[in-house]
C-alpha cells in the first residue's frame, strides 16, 4: 500500500523503525496482531497517505463483515 504514495512512510514498534515499503523491514518489527504501532508519514501527499493507512490499519476489527448472498452465519 505504501508504494502508492511518494511520502516517506515509517512504522515504529518499541525502538525499531521500519520502512513501510519494505516487506522485510516490516517483518523484522516482529509486531503481533493487536500491537500498537506509531505511524510516521512525511512528504508531498502525507495527508492522503495517512488517511489511507489509518483506514487500512483500522480494518476488519472495526468494520462489520459484509453478508454474502446465500451464506448464513
């Protein structure tokens, strides 16, 4: 997702900082689900990038699952 923006995007967990464009860098954070991360976005499209990433990270935990026709829960 970060590749779609020109801004510098970094995630921080404890003392580790990862470049959001690098899958390896993100994996090295070793952050488990539910971990609080600090997001830093600096650049030309920082407002758009921040909004998109906040939406991405707020994901399925805060949204109701969509019902699919023909399927029951």
